[in-house]
C-alpha cells in the first residue's frame, strides 16, 4: 500500500460567503513531485496555505504525514509563498542567518553552493537584486531545508529561462528521495517533464489527478495542452 504525505477528506474552506474549496478529497504520495494546476481563483494558494498551517479548514479531515495540522506538521514543511517576505534592507547572508536560527534542518552549505551556481553574492542587499534574483534566493532557502514536504507557490514565475532550467534540474529534481514537492504554477510546459503527478483543480474541486505519463498515453497530448483543452472555456483562465 502506498504511503501518503497528505490525505484530505471532504475538506471545506470558506471566506465568508465565498467557498474556496468544498468536499475536497485527495491523497498525495510520499516521494513525488506534484503539479498543482488550475485557473486563477481555483483554490491553489488557499490549499497550499492550508497545508502550511497558515489557514484552518471549516470542515473535513486533513492529515499530514498522519498528523493533524499543528506545530509538528509545520516542522516538516518548507513553504515558499507567492510573494517575497524578507525586508529589502537585508543582505542575502542575513537571510541565511535567519534560516539557520529558525530551522534546525537548514543546510547552509547547500544554500551557499546554489547561490554560487546562480552567481548571487551573499553580500548583496535584497533591494539591489532583480525580482527574479529575489525569487531565486527565497527558493534556494526553502529547498535547502531537509523537509518532508515542500510547498512551492509559483516558484519560477519571475525567473529567466536559463536559470529556470537550473532550478528545475538541480534544485527541484535533486531533492531527497523520500520528500514530496507540491508546485503550484501556470508554467506547465516548463515543469511537466519534472512532474510525477498532477492535480487539476477548478472552483475548489479536483477535476482530475494522476500520473503525468497517463495524460500523454491516454489523451495523446502534453499536460500543458491537456490543461488548455480542459480550461479553454473557463472565464477564470
């Protein structure tokens, strides 16, 4: 029997009268790279924030590595939000210090090696870096933790294509074999060759989930093409 890092049963999350997701049922296996895909407003970020412990559900059951969300689950999750959160006056080295102090599983040596590969100086101030370079720094920090579950919300949206290849090949694909990565992204064509599984959601419900290779074999098209076909009439796309 497969082991699951995430199990959801009839999850419900409301914002007042707006329902972000309802009756969400999902199992996510350990050791997989999973693409979380859907139109704008489909519930992707809300779902990721719920897994990260930043939001609580209004109904249903959620288990992360067999545990209810709380302090223990937060300790095994490394979360990359969709927007940068470090102060602009900080140096890159200050960010490294922060992660060293805050996370026992942070591998500073690993982070410094990736910064060197991407030619980002630890002495650089964040306010001197481009938007893409800031995103690289935050992704390196997040992926340099030895976590069980990585939650990446639009990790490569502002990154140039050359660096994007490095990030996907070196940072994301070379993660620990037992860990799971969930990537929320609109850049499906860039990431799909690195995904094991995918989850398509729309209006807070799972439309389809499964193996990426199944889409190619069953429908004779790429995951990106399939996504466009499914959502081509969606007003939210």
